C-alpha cells in the first residue's frame, strides 16, 4: 500500500479516506438496494452510480499522489481481489470479492460495478466489464476505452469530528461498569491478519474471516451510493421510511452474518467470553469489537435485557460521511447501517441468543432471525447529519 493506516476519531484512514470493515453479505445487499432505484428517475441508472462513485474516490487518491502500483496494492490489501493486466486494453480479476464472494440477488447480470469504477479511476480511461462470473464466466474481465475527464471531488465539507467520551462517562448513562476490557479487545483485533494477500504472498486478495468474506472498504463509497439512492427514491415519491428500510435491512443482514460469525468464532470465545458474566457483558464485548472496525466509536447508554438497547455512536462513518457530502439536514433517520446493525445486535441476544451458537444459515436468517414475529422496533433519535454530536439508536420490543 502507499500509506499506513491512521487511527483517528474511531475511524481508520488510509490515504486520507476512511475505511470500514464490511462483509460480502452487506456488500451484496447494499448493491441490490441501490439497484432498486432503477427506473425511478428518467436518465438515472444506479449502475452508473455504483461505478462512478468508485471511480471518483480512486481518482482522488491519484490526485493525492497514489501511483498505479499503489492502487493495485491497495485493491488487494483491502480485500477486493487481484488485478491482472491481460492485454493493452484488457484487465482481469482472477479473484474478486464482487465477482465471487458476493452472491446473486435477482437476475444474473454483470455486477462488478465497483471493480470497473476502481479501474476507471486508476487508469483514467472509461472501463466496461465484458465478462463476469455472475453470468458464468471463469473470471471477470474489463475493457479500457477512451480517456476520461477528472470528476469533481464530492467531499466538499469539513467533517465535524467530536471528542469521544469514555464508556459510561456521560450524564444520562443508565448502566454501570462491566468487566469487559475494551482496550484489550481492540488492541487484539488490530493484530488479526484482516487484509488481502497478493499471489506473490500466497494469497488471492480476499479476506475470509469469521465465516464471511470481508473488505476494508471506502466508507465514502458506501455513503455516496446509499444517500444518493435514498434521496432519489424519496424524490420519486417513495415514503422516507420505506426507502430507508431498504438500506437498514442491509445492516440487519450484516449483524447476523458478521456480528454472529464473530461471536461464534474461536477468537471471540478465547478472548472475550472469559470476561463476560452476563448477557450485558456480551453486548459490551461485541461493541468493543465493533469499535475496531472503523465505524466510529460505539457507546452503550442503556441495556434492559430482552426489552431495550440504546447505543450512541460518536464520529459514525455514516454521520460524518453525510456531513462531508451534504449540508446539515433536519432529518434524523439517516444512519441506515447503524439502525439495522443495532436492531440485529438485539436480535442476536434476545431473539435467537447467540450464546447458544446456533447455526447461522440463510434459512435460519429468513425463517427465524428476520421473521416479523418478535421483531424489535428501531428509531434514531439523534444524528450527526442533523447537527447532533453523536448518532443515537434506540431499539426496543
């Protein structure tokens, strides 16, 4: 990679852009949620949004001094796969997160929009995917065309980072301490090999971990595709709560697969579970792990087991990202990933009880975890996007 990560404000920065860990299930569902916007606005193709959002962020890295070799290395290190030049105008991905580690949602079609955009930003040439595993090809292939003009930088506003209080160090916190050692958990997670290795290192550029396949993705990519899609849906007449639900559900899927996989892993049971004396401690343990993912800093405000969970998120990547892209808004219900993830966290403990280590299959997700019976309510009461110092998510039954 061109630069080493910097850890600031509960976020992870590489080359000045914040990166967040997310799994193949989240990436697949989020891409599908964006594609729901097809046909809602004349002249708007969500595939272009998925492609162009990657291109402009990678172009921004080039402007900041990244070479092509730097970008190829970062593509692999962040878990997107491996890029291989196969001809003067042809690039292949012999392994690819978006090509093989995600799964089909809907009709089979070329779906490596992020990869194509990454290549366009890296080369400065219009890039089209010509072969895709989703359509039965053995690998994904891309054709480079004419030179493109530099896109405008959408990250126009200063991010409103705020100081992060210690756990329980705020006036209206309604819970006492826990034996869970957050600092130890975060420092241990930081030592895990959660990065893609190149073929020269014996790897394939993917990050298999905790029963999922991770990426250390660009937070601004998620924010660009989510918020642009959401606002277009609302402008097209879709009620805001229904439009938001499409993106919240992606966070719920992420919680089931990633949080669930982490809490069933040998690493979690070796490091965290011995610290836990109650279900509340398990919540604190998982929140400590979340605080190593670059999502911002989560703080537990209130736990009533089986009834209510309240989470504050300081410097959330969604809230900070929204303010980098847009003016302050009056709407609170905008941290879609966080809302879905907090509801999913509650479901993991009080809908299925992850401590019993159930088998986390797709059937189990749809028939039990996501079943409307026993589904918890969710509401965001405070939002960085709306000018608050933190995002605050309340889920209850």
